[in-house]
C-alpha cells in the first residue's frame, strides 16, 4: 500500500504522484500559506508604497474595496450557516451551496480583493491576489477529490449541476423564488462573526490611514 502512487482526480483532470502530493500539501497547509500570502501583501505594499499605486481617486478604490469586503464577508458568513457542523457528515447542497460549490472560498477571494483595492497598491493586487487564488484553487481541487471519494455519484451529480465559483443567472432566479424551509446551524456563528469583525476592522483601519495621509 505504501508504494501505491497518490492520485487526485477532478472533474476534468487527474493528478497523480507529485502533482497529487503537492495538492494535498497545499490543502493541509492552506491556513499557514494564507498567512504568508497576507504578509507578502503587506510587505509589498510597504516596499512599493506610492511607486505602484492604483490610478484614480482614493475614495473610489476605498468605496469599491469596502463594498467587496462586506460582500465577501457576507457570502462567507452565509455559507457558514449551512456548512457548520455538517461538512463531514453530509453533502450540503442548500443555501449558497445550491448556487455554487465553494461559497466559502468565493467569499474569501472577494473580500481579499476588496482589501487589496482599499490599500490602493497595485503591487498588493498583482502579487497577493494570484498567490491567494492559487492556494484556494489547489485547496478546492483537493476537497473535490475528498468529497467525490466520500459521496460518490451523489457528489458527481452535484458537480454536474452546480458551478464552482460563479452562479448562473437561471439558478439565481430559481433560488430567489424558492420558499422551501432551509436547514441552518449556529455552530460556527461566533467564529465567523469574529473573523468578519477582524476583516472589517482591518478594512476600516486601512481606509482611515489612507484618508488621513491624503488630507
């Protein structure tokens, strides 16, 4: 058994050997890698401060970035209401998981992009965002393999119906008209509220600092 090659299979691609091992490693170290990416974003923003600024008025980027931070945090919190306590016991396909398969990571990416825009640093957006996207992409591929192994045809059917990150317009219309009772849990609410509070507080601090420097 120990000599058998590791295989990771997605809907369109099969990874084996070193490729599968790398995906598994990223999945296991995703929290640490996200912290490293955040640190690189801060360092790049400080190092290239003023030299690689986003064009346009500061207020524009602060407003747009703030909107994305709030929207991304709200999507993640919404997803947590449905996935909390159910992730390893059942395949969650209601709530935001009816619209896209990875609302937690979609929310993370949107909120992170918002923070990058708020900094006004082109270096942060260009360096940190692709790195974060790569980390979460590898994580999603590894999680898809785990879910397919656990739920089999049930998950494969779900993959065929629901997109990874961007909801379809027809699904949004059907979702808005759905009045069925939804199953939610409050298990992770305190943790997600704390997480959202930290992200929003960070956004406020960055906006305040930028506006103070510009005045």
